[in-house]
């Protein structure tokens, strides 16, 4: 997105719902707002400020791609950790 005002109105992301520019039944805005304040208008401003502060970080690989891809990467990492633990404790992995 080129700027925050365009992001605020972009209909294909949850951010626009949180900015009260679009509606999506599936998005739980109260939960997200609750992380920032119990007053919706203040929560919305704080959330937007939080997003703006994160812009300089750029695209983060740990938050990019689909949730499935991130899940697969986490599973690969866990598999490696389990293998190391099993090797350290001499546990047989063959079934």
C-alpha cells in the first residue's frame, strides 16, 4: 500500500474493518480493540498508531505468506527440534 489512508480504505484486508471503513462478519474487531483500549475510538487511534510505527520494519518474513506456509515451516522446525532431542537422549525413531 502506498500510504496509510489507502490502507485504511482497502476493502480486502482486516485493517479497513478495524478502521471502520468496511464491514466483515468474520472479523472480531472487539478483540483487537480490546488490546488497545476499552473505548473503540481510542482503540482505533492506538491500533492505527501501532501499525504506523511498524511500517519502517518493512515486510517481515515471519508474517508473510499464507498461514499454511508458516504452519509448515513451524512443523519443519519442530521436527528438527524433536530429532535433536531424540538423538541427545538416544531415542529410537524407527517404527
